[in-house]
């Protein structure tokens, strides 16, 4: 492997490794994987600390719904009521049974201690709710608590309690008559005073006071035994234990080991990223702008995964991780995008508690994005892309829910977050225009805009040099077919084809395809020497670069203008020069300044440009003629050394030749002769 100097390639990777190390988790992660309904494959798990059992979202939702459908009456405890009743009893005359007065006061203390409520029905603004018959609120001092109705007395039941207890102790005495005639029953009154206003206020906010827990598990208690089936209850305990462990439990080993582990993970991620670039398109390493941009996208994906882990579990579905596939797809070919995007999702597996689910969901969404964005990545069609991605994410999430590998989160709320995140991505996608400026890149969207024949510069070309414009359209169509056959950048080669001859606008009559602009006029080259004619022909390259600069065309388009003739000769005028006795060795005046094509796309354009121009001279419309013609043109370019620096293989050249032969057969097929 030919490894270039460290500063150019590896220094950014070292810096990226350090940044990853800085955002790596600082605490231990729960080291067990489990599924409801499956056996526990590990040793028996004992709680290392006390932890609360968290309610599932479904349980909390059900409690909130129940809390909203039942009104719980609110009572205030009155300390004065017992004192007033005791004073009343002390003032009564029981005659010969006056000794029972002390016992009655003691029993009243016990009864009032639990509380007495009125026998009358309470009044509330019910609406759609029912009054609870099982639970009431009792406020003593500053503290209010829920108490079962069965633990307090109504006035009637308090009377019965007092009668029963006294009768049990004094069976020979007619206690009922004594209490009735003595006036004790008339003294009993509620010491729990109903508060209608507070009842309605508490009911209005009752859904906000749902406890998130349903009990605790004490330290050293067994959670699950080895081989035991993980039931719904055990899974709930494990989920609660995992949440507490990840939130508060410290790293039990020396901290240096944690740092070493994180450093190794960061190194592994960067190495995988490096080779995903190296084996897909190593030329990215030599293009600093593209290289730095790719590393930035990876870093943004890593930071997004880190931040997502800090969000509540349900909100993580708002984060549209597949946007990073769009960011990559805008500037790189599919061959590069897919492996780099997959590597960019790896931090999810490290940082997020639900990393596996998120990884699969956004992997599926990213693949769809890469192949759909070329058709739906522009204008209003982006919303079609967002809807499609939402459906892919939703189906993926549903698959995990059906297999019970995710928590019991509210499905409809998750769907809402996924939908919102998908449309957030439409807004975030506009950042590519900012990245385009910062990194001096040209996005696929920009190339598609440049290839729109309605834009100002191409309309000007069609008006000033219509023959050249038609030639460019034909070259674009040929180059499109050729580029697709060898997995080249189609959007780039289409834009390059439309602008490669833009310089001919400066002197359109110099070129034979535009001579009909002046019907019957003199030919431009009739009075010129071969050298002068070659100079004027070659000049369309420099004129094209000037026009491109004036109109703000990007450098990648200018490269097509520079290289579409490479360093080849102007064959027609060089031949005339030789016929007039010129020196074959003195061909500098007939050669284009170059450089020769270096990319696959530039090579395809050179071939298609030469084939389209020369094909107009074909006399025969036979497969053999087209085959011989294409072989001759391509071999001529190769013998001239035009492809010596090009990133294209002999196999790919062979594929392009086959595509061009088929293309010419389709374009120049024979037609029937119509009757006059």
C-alpha cells in the first residue's frame, strides 16, 4: 500500500480520533442483552444496589387516563371537632352509669383519630368523571395522603362502632338506650371536612401527579436466575435496573482501563472509516476539500449519536440520522456513500441504549435515500422523499416492536416523532448549500441545475451557436449512457457535456456546425492557413474558460472544458498542413494545450465528443460500420496517449465502446422511404 505523507492524510484522522475519545461515554454500560420470552443466558443476576421499578409508558398512560376519569374527594382534618365532642360528653349526665363516661371519651378518640366523614353525598362538578368510592385525600397539617374509604368512618358507622365496642365490654347494660337518651349520638359530627374547591383543582391536575415507579427492589435481592424465562415482570425489573445502572452506577475498574477501551473503540472506528474510503475512492485523500467534508459528516453523525443518548428515550426518534446519507450523496458517488454512511452510524451502537434499533432503522432509511434522492431530492419532491423515509422508519420500528426487542413506548407518539423528524430533515437538507460554499464543492443538486437547458448561459449558447448547442445535447445523451454503464458520476458528466464547447460562442462561424448561420456566405477558413485555422479552433478552449469564469461556473465544469480535447491535434488542419508540405515533427501549433483527462467522467466526455462529431461523416448504417468506427476512434485516442493519466480501466473502456456502438445503431438506423 502506497501511504502518502502523514500531514496530508493522517493528521485529520488523528484529530478526529481525539475528538471521538473526548465524547466517548465516561460511565459503565449495562453488559447484558435479553429478550422477553427467552431464557436468561447469564449467571443469576443479583441487585448490586437499591433501585425503583419503573412503570412502562403504557402503565403510566393507563393511570393518567384512570386519574382523569375518577374524582377523588379531598378532606381537611379538623383538630377542634374532637375537643368539642369531648366537652359535650363530659357535660352529659349518665346517672348511675357515669363511670362509662371515661370509656366513651377514649373510644371517641380512637374513632376521631381515623376520621369521620358526613353521610351526605358530596357535590362536585363531575363532567365526564365519577366520584371515587374507594379512595379519598386527607390533609393533616401540610401533608395530604390518599386513604382508603374503608379506613375512615361515616357518622352512622361511627355510632355503630361506639355502640359495638361498649356493648362488648358491658353486655348487661342497654348501651344503645344509654347513648341515645344520654345525647351522645347527637354529639358525633364529622372531623373530616370536604373541600370542594381543592377536590376540583386536584382532579384537574391529577394526571401530572402519576408516580413513575411501582415499588423498589432492595440490594442483594435476586432479579433473575440463570435459565429462567424472562417474563414481562422480570423484563420490567431488568429495564429499571439497566436505567439506574447506566444513570448512576460508577465504573468499577481503574479509570485508565475505561480510557484505554474508549481509545481502542475510537481507533477501530477511524480505521474502518479510512479503509471504507481507501477501497471505494482513494482519490478522495488527494482532494482536501472533499476529504475534510467527508470527515466532518462522520463527526457530525458521531456528535448526533452522543447527544441523542442524552435525550429522553422517546425523543431520540426525532433525530433524522439518515440526513447524513443525504449530505454524502450530494457530493459523492453511491459507491462511496453507502460504506461511509454505514460507518457513520456505528457510533449509535456505542452511545445509544437503543442503538441496534436506531442503527437498523436509519440504515434502511439511508439506503432508500441514496437511491431516491436523485429523483426526489429537489423542490417539492423532497416531501415525497420525506414521506417515503418516514414509512421505512415506521415499518422498521414496528418490526422491532413485534419482536419485543424495544420497550413498550407509545406507538402513535413514536410515529409522530418519526414523521416530525423526517420533515425536519427537509429543512436540514438545505445545509448542503452552506457546505458547498464552505468546502468549495459542487453538489448533485447544483449539477442538475447547471444541466437545465433553460438557464441563461445555455439559452445564449443555443441562440449564438445553435449547431454547437445541438452537438452538446447529443454528447450529453451519449455521455449519460456511457457513464451509467461504468458507475461514473452521471450528473457531473451531463453538466460537463453541456458546457464543454461553451467557448464556441465567442466565434461560432469558426466551426462547421454553425456555418448555416450565414446562408450562402463565405467559409470562415477559406482565407486562412492551416496554422491560423488551428489557432482559431484551439482558442475555443481558452474562450470557454473565460466565459465559464465570467458566469461563475464551478471548477469541475472548467476541468471538462480544459480536458475534452486533451493534448490531441486538430486532425483536419494538421492533415492539410502535411498536404501542403509541412514538417510532421512541427505539430505544436496544431495541439490543444491540455491537460489530458484524469477522471473517469472527463475520459467519457472526450470519447463521446470525438465519436459524436466524427459520426456525422459515416456513410454506412451497418453494425459492422459502427463497430469499426468506434474501435478506430477509441484506439486512436489511446495511441495518442490521451488516457495515460486517466482513472479508467481497460475493461471500462471496453464497456464504453460497447455502449457507444449500440447507441450509434439506435440513432443512425435506416428509415423507410416515404412516398412523394
